[in-house]
C-alpha cells in the first residue's frame, strides 16, 4: 500500500514538468471515453500546454486526425490543434501534432522515431495507427514484433509515453478473426503491464449503446465465435466511407476519444 502511494506521488510530481511514463495501472481509451464534454476545461488546457505528439499511420489512422480537425471546426478554439507533417508545430495555445501518413507498416514508423525525437525533443507522446496489416494468419508474429519494438523505445525514451493501439474492426470472415485475436491479445498485454492503449477496434464496434458483431465461419480459427465488427452506424464494415474508410461520425468519435487519451496522459483522472 505504501509503495503504491509513493508511486502515485512520484507520477504526480513528474507530471508537473513532463508527461509521466509511469502509471499505477493501464490507461485504456475505448467506447466509454468518447464524450468530449466530460473532460474538464482545465485538462483541455493542460493538453495544449503539456502534450506534443508524434503520430504515424496511413489511411485508417487518419480518422483520429480528421476527427480532431472536425472538433476544432465545430467547437472552436477551445479544442485548437495544429497538425504538420515535417516537424512539430510551435503554435501558442494549441495542441501540437507532428503527423506522418506515410508509414504503412509499424517498422516503417519505428525507423522514424529516433530522428523525430532528435529533431523535436519536446515530443512526449508517440503513437502508431494500424491499417490492414493484421489481416493474415501471422498476426501473433506481427504482434510480438510490435510489442518488442515498443518496449525498446520505452526503455530508450523513459520520459516519452508510447501509446499502443488496436486495429480497426472493418473485416469479416477469417481476416476479421485474425484482427480480433491480435486486438484481444494486445488488450490483455496492455492491461497486465500498465500500458496506455487507444482501443480503436472497440470504438469501431459500439454505437448508441450497442455493439455490432458477426459469427466467424467454420473455416476460421475463431469458428462459431461472435467477432466484433464496425457498427452499421459507422458504416458496417464496408470500408467505403468518406472519412478515411468510415463515416464522419466515426471520425468525430475517434477525435473525441483522442482528446480523452491525451487528457489522461496529461494527468486527468476522471474517477477522482
């Protein structure tokens, strides 16, 4: 009990100066964390003051960025965000995001991290968004490599928070089964090891209080199991939506969840 107390004190003191890498327990952002109005104004301001993000992805990952830009347009300067590709923006009173949309594979992104942090040492949050990589049967190999590389960077940059992310839930058949297995294994790992997780796949599947799923066919490893699938309210797994393979409401929802994510990293605890 005393040990946990001093860990919390250490994280609080550290957060006054930078984003803490130590967390008493995992931070998981999922469909329960998408109501923007629940984040106190003081923590929105703290995000803009404290958080500097480096984010890599291709098309599906753009949903977070598009959603944050929608929020800025819809709700005004309170949620001001400045997003730039080549370097970290330096604009007073705004959330700064260095955004690269040309890193399809996790390793493509990992190869850029050292250079990005050397060029922009103020970056204190790094995250990568999946696209279609987990479709195949080798999802376990892919996941192990991803986790291993994330651990390497966490040790190398202890003052930077590395955000884990699940894959989207737009696939049916065995591809959806493979994605689901990767997502479930990643969730379990993050919860067990106190990591920060943006549960993209979970957010895909929930809409208006209901979760969507399909039954995996008999020829898949998940045969007969209910596999989460993007909700019809977000496009139903068609992948043809106008906002980076989904609809505008899905992007907006993920943008709101991103503000939750960054507020939690900045130190907000909605349970207290």
